[in-house]
C-alpha cells in the first residue's frame, strides 16, 4: 500500500526523523501525530487522491486543526465522511470549455460534441486536445467516436493526466472481474440500455425473462444488490437511491459494448429487449401508466427494440407507439411506427397480424400530424391485407375498419364514412358485445359521422350513451377516451344551438383536461378550441373571446407548428371572432392565408376548404366587394351541394351567405326565393327554434320588406325576436342585431375528424 510511504515522506518537512532512519511505519505514525497536534503547523491540508476503500484510508486520516481532502470514485465514502459529488459539466460549461480548448468551434458543433461525450470533463479535454493538435473536424471525430470508441479514446490523454481515459475504466473493469465477475456481467447488460438513468425496477421486475448467467443475478435480490454495490464502489455506475435508478456514462457503455464479441452483443441486447418489454405497461391509454412509459422511452432506441423479432417483444411495441400519440407526441409515434414497419417487413418471419396492427398505428400517427392522404393509403392497404389474411370479422380487421372510417372523414367523404361506421358498429357489437371498449370506440366514431352528416340529435343521444358506458367501464369520468367523448358532446350541443350550455359544459371539460392530461395535450387543446367557439357563439366578439382565441392560436403554433389541421381550425375560429368584433381588415388577410393552407392540407375540393372559402366570402362582402363575394359564394354552394347534398348544414350555411350577397346587390326577388327554400330546409334539419333557423327568418324579413311585403316582414321579425330572446337571452348580440334591423351572417368552424 502506498499511503504509509507517501505520508512518511512528509516527515523531514515537519522536522521529524526520515523513514530510512526509523522505518516507514514509524515515520508515517509520527507525521500523523504531528498533524493531529498542529506542531509545527496548525494550518495544513492533506490530500488523499483517488482513495478507494474507506477501511484502508481512515486510519491515516489525522484528527487535527488542519484539513483533509479525499477524492474517490467509490460511493462507499457516503456516510463515512462529509461528501460532495462532482458531476459532469453542465452543457453551458462544456461549451465554454470547448470554446477555449478548440478555437473556432461552432456552437452547434460544441453541443454535438458535448452530447456525444456526455459532458465528461476528461473526455472533452482529450477530444479538444486531439482536435487542436490534428485539426480533425468535429464531424469526423463524432463518426470515429460512434464507430471506434475505444481506439479513439485511447489516442493521447487528457492534459496533466497520467493515462488515457480508456485505461482508467479498463483497469476498474479488470480489477472488478477478478473480484466479482457477476458485477461485470451486469455492467455489460447495462451498457445496452440508453444513456439515461435506468429504472432499477426494470431489472428486478424482469426476473425470469433473461438468460443465464444474468438470470442467476437478477433472480436473486441479494446477489443483484451485491453486484450493483460493487459497480458503485468502482464508480462504474451512479446509483440514485431517491429515484431508484442506475446510470452508466455513455462513453463507458460504448467501451463496454466494444469489449464483447458480436454474439455476446446480441445476447446482451436481446436480454435488454426482453427486460424492457416486460416493463412496458399494458394500458397505454391510462394516464397513470404514462410516467412509466416516459422512463422507458430513452432506452428503446439504443436497445433496438424496433428491430427485435422476439414474439414477446413485438406486441409491446404497439403499446409504446399508442402511448406516444395518446400522450401528445405524435411525431415520436410516427418515427417509431415507421421504424417498426420497415424492420418487420424486412423480416420474413413477421406475421400478418403484427404488420397490420403496426400499420394501423402508423396510419393513426400520420393522421395525428395532419398527413391525411398518407394515412388513408397506409390504412387502406392494411385493411385489405387484414381482410385477406385474418378475415372480415377478426378483431384487428374491425379495428382497421374503424380506422378507415376516420381516414374517409379526413378526405371529406362523410357519407361514405357514415355508411361504413354504421355497419361496423353492428359488427363490433356482434363480435365484442355492447359494453366492450372496442364497441364503444366504434360508436364514438359513428357519432362523429352523425355529426358530420348533420344528424345532431342522433349524435347527442349516442354520445351520452357511450359516455355513460365508458364511465362505468373505466370507473372514472376523467379517462382520456371519456374526455374525447365529452368534448364531442360539447360540440354537438353547440351545433344544436344551445350556446350557453355548450360553454358551461365546455369549461368543465377543459378544466378536467388541464388537470388530468395537461394544458398542452392535444385532447385538452381540442377542448379549448371548442370552448373558444362556444364562447364566441354565446357572447360574440368580446374582448374575452378575442384574447382567449389569440392565446389558443399561439399555443398551437408553439406546440404543433403552423400547418397542423388543429392549429388551422384555431386560426379560422380567430378569424370568425375578428369578424364578430368588426375587425374586418385583420380577418380578411388571415382568412386568405388560412384558406390556402386548408387547400394544401385537406385538398382544394374538401368540404372544410369550401367552408373556409365561405368565411372568406363573408369578409369580402363586409369589405365592400359584393360582386366578388357573390361569385365566390355561388361556387362554394355549388361544390358543397355536389359533395354533401343541398340539405347539409355546411351547404345551407354557405347558401345563407349567398342570399345575403344577392340582397346586397339588390336582387331581392331571388334572395327571398332562396331564403324561403333555405328556411324550409333549416326547419327540417335543425328545428324551428335553432338560432340559425331564426336568423334565416330575420334576414328573410329584411328582404321581404324591400319587396314591399311589409306586413309579412313585420310579423316575421316580431316572431323571430320573441323566439331568439327565449333561446339566447335578451342581451345576446344576435338578439341586439335583429332588434337593430341588422343582417346576420353565419360562419363555418371545422371540427376535428
């Protein structure tokens, strides 16, 4: 041991006999005694560098007036002395260090290098020295670090350090292999996880899933704990007792992966895959499982989970992808689903069921990011394959059928989707029963089709039944699926014309979303969007509505970008609020851009795109160009009639805009004829007391008065005012406008599909 001889060398500096005079042990003992007494110096600092075992050091630590500094990589010192953990650099410290060490390095290059080296100071010093001396570009260094970690880190050594970085770790592993080979086996397993903290319960709850000799270690809690303790003692891992995690530095992991043969790498990787699969929760829709998913996610890529052909691993990847898009990470879900589909297609052992299921998740992920045509193509191919290989009534085929309904809605084929979902709902009921979750999801899809085909009362009844069943099924009204159903119900109530009720219920649904899913979750944001529309319908373009709608657009922009369909819907809702507030110039410029964006996302002949053109035409008329507005409205009415039929809510909304254009051009005869036809259709579709029906009556009264049909006009207007007051309240902006003899406009808001 070198400690006694090192201490003994201090003897002459303290006026004590040298070791060669009285012996090493006696000289060391006299030095310690002098330091303890503070003679001849009462201010001193004794440093034990790289001290390993407390047991072999503490007898040489003097208890005196001076100070003692011990450096060690062994966490066993915790509890023996006061300790201070010296961590890796912060990212900002890494940037500053590299900026000094490698002149001219860019900020992005410094970030990439620091990330690859895990902000380890010695590694950064060694890398900086190599690049400074050789001029090696950062990109080349990163490639070598990825492909030849050991060789690269063996080049040179950090400044003022005795050995290359790799030698320090190699010595620790070699010593540990002699003392406790089980710990080295466990360490190699940990090297095939990601560089983030590894949840300890992944290793303990995965007992019985790995091969020997790892199973012997993991299946025995005492043996496992001893191995972890040994790794901590040699500072090969960091143990976080509070969070119950184990961390291995990414460079140590890379060196360990290179340290074994290809067959051993495959063995360790396969065992990690099985451990992670055993830890993946079975209920990705349950928000209570999301923290567990989040802890596992950083390890799935490094473990190459998507490439696994293990039949115990693949089914769990479906849960992971679903968790990603259900929790709001649609881009992550899309990337992982693509990776799985590509890998599984390339593997001849993949089953049709595995591929069809993952393609369904891929289709959903594409739809979540607004790539509807691609989603339709992927989903259609998967459905055809499932019908061929699994059968029309197989569970996966039925799930794909539900998915296909959504894709049809996204393409604007509302009637086709309704026809398919009607039959699919019955097929689900026959296969799974009335109260099964799969049947209830299919009925939720059917309710959307009822809504998009203007069957609001049927949709409301169905959604109430589905919500009640889901609440009983999950034992809570706050499950994410139940929240989606409730938000769909809020939308239907608003479309039925009960604006105050929709606002009140919408506030409750939004509050639950914030509390359970978070304010930025897509489901919560959709609740916020419907609430914004309900607020506008209930109180017009008030300052509160404008502020809420503007804030919502900014949130969507920050979270989803400018081209996501949900963000575009929020944009158009804000345009409608601007129109209500008579901020016409602001509304016109925005509506033009949004209409173009809708055409790019949905297609130029999609009903939603035509709905946006209707909103734009309203604004053009309010800006004074009555002829242009009339021309645009005539086109929109024609296309919506062709696509959806003359009695659809969207078609009638555009028709009322066209009637107002005709009136603004003095064509009152034609306006009255079309107004009376629209009124008959609205009464049949929405009912006699719907605000839109009553608004049509109010506009018709204005046009009749222009033709001299005064008595009829006055009678009609009086009837409208009375019924609007009863439906909306005396102070509602619509009631005030009709009372002032103003013409009413009716706008379009695109619902999610």
